[in-house]
């Protein structure tokens, strides 16, 4: 059991670490633009996960999903929002706004909580309300600093949170889910590429072409690592691990791409990190209290 949890922790950490270093990959695909990169990522991701589905013999599970229209509807919505997420992320990285993309994934857990309230009717504890209020103040402060709403971060946060909600509603395995999602998107992506949108493929050297094909592999591998980790470690551990990706992205933006951070921007990010700290601590305390209740009741009976 312990070795399994350790393996799950390492796989989860590896998945988030890989996602954190993604900003180093997309600039290598130049001169391809964000839309062409997105189209290639969709098509080659389908090839990669379809191959995995065949090797793992999961066609039976796929057939079961195709027979459920309700699940298909959720997966279809999820496919659209993850395409938006991928496209905006690639645009953000390739336009020199890596730090802002990291902000999107820092506030993603907060948006997920907000969707839980608005869509699922969940009730927030006082600590969660405090965290959300601090996060809102951070977005307002950063809006004044940027001179605009940090729309890249906002779209990334809301699209990925919505994607997570659709995955929860569909309740489908990660491999099967990504296979169907890319099947939904692939006809549009392939049409775009064949109509001339993939003009750089094969015309910018063999390495660039190989890296475009590799977008499918780098999409599938961390997802499979994450899927395995999710079954072996607690949600608390997984929730804490998710901060690995934006922390690494933030560091890459500062140290590798040398993006500017004004004092006001540091304050805004500091507020976001404070909000995350408040919600994380509150969540850990709440889980501990919940776990201790049966023990306390048993002690009272004795």
C-alpha cells in the first residue's frame, strides 16, 4: 500500500512538473502560429490516445460511453472548453505572457470552488469565502496594474475549471475521455490543416515537424500519469500537488523568459497565494475534523 501511494505521488508530481515545463516546448514550434499548433495538438493527441486505447484494449469502455448520450453531451462540452484552454495557453506562452498563464492555473482551484457553488449548489465554509474574497481583490488589483482584465489568466482558469466539472459529470476514464474529446475536435482540426492551415508542417525542417507530431505524446503522457496518480493518492495530496505546475510556470516566466514583474504585480500574485494558503489550510483542518468525529463519538460511547 505504501509503495503504491509513493508511486502515485511520484506519478502525480511528474505529471504536474511536466505541465509546468510546457512553456519551454511551444516556442520550439515556430514559425507555426497558435491555431496551427492547436490543430496539430488535437490531431496527434487523437493518434496517441487511440494507440493507447488499442494497446490497453479499452474499446469496450469506449462503446459503453458512446451508448450514453448524457455522457457524450458532457464530453462534447468538455472538448470545446479544453480546446479553448489549449489555444489560449499556447497563445499566452508564444506571445511572451507565461507569468499570466501561471496566474490562470493559480486561481483555477478558486474558480473550481466558485463553480461548485454556482452550478452544483455546494455550500462554502467561512474560510473558503475569505479565500475567494482575497482572490477577487487580487484580480481587481492586477486589472489595474495590467491596465486591462488579465483575460488570459481568467479564460484559462474558467475553461479548465469547466472542463473539470464536465469530466466529473461524465465520469469517464482519462484515456477514454481524451480519446472521445479529440475525436470530437479532430475533424475541425484536420480540415483546418488540410485547407492550408498547416502550412509550416514539412516546410520548416524535419525537427519542427517532429515536434509538432510530439504535441500528441506530451499531451497523453502526463495525462496518463495523472490518471494513475488519482487512483493511488488522496484528493488532499492531489490538490496540493496541483500547485506544482503554476509554480514551475511562474519560475520559467521569470527566470527563462525574463518577463517583467512590477511591484503591483507582485502584490497581486501575493494576494492570490494568500487566498490559496487560506483555502488549503481551511480544507486540511476541515478534513481532519471530519476524520476525528467518528473517533470522538466512539470515545463518548465508551
